[in-house]
C-alpha cells in the first residue's frame, strides 16, 4: 500500500524538526512511487531523489533540480490524466508556483501542497486498482 496521507503542514513541520531529513525521505519515496505507478504505462524512469540531491545537482550547479522537478510534475500529470483522475499538475505548476511564486513567498508552499495532493490522489488510485 502506497501512502496517501502526505500533507503540507506535516511535511514542513517534520522537515524543520529533522533539519530537512524528513523532506528528503518524502521526496525519495515519491520518486520511487512514481516509477512503480507509471513505468508500466510510459516506460520512463525518474531518478531517485537522493541521487539527484547528493550527486547530480551539485555537479550541475543545481540545474538538474529544475529539470528533475519539471519532468516529475509532467509525469505525475500525465499519469493522473491517463487514469482519468480529477486533478492536474504539470511543469507549469512547478515553474509558476515554485519558481515564480517564490516572489510572493507563499508560492513554493502552494506548489508543495499541489504536488503532495497529486501524489496522494495517484497513490490512492493505484492502491485501489493496482494497474
């Protein structure tokens, strides 16, 4: 059973308490879950989040983080659409809320909320249908 109870407040508070470790764990699980859920349909593979954070992003001076987020948002959105689920997320959500939204301070929080909600919906559908 994949987790369906990830929330914004819980993620933020536990990330603060654990000095960011909880956030790494959540994103690592999400990168594994999207591979489990979507690879059968789209034949793609999302890089594990820890590999991105600790090796690839430092080598690319952070550019790989933008590419990873762009791709995973599109992949989650495509899977939601393929399963006819009533929610959408895309790379535009990432660029609009997380990047441009940082100018109004709350944008990254809105993006994280949308991202976690999308994965909760996708995981719930996967748990129910196992396809």
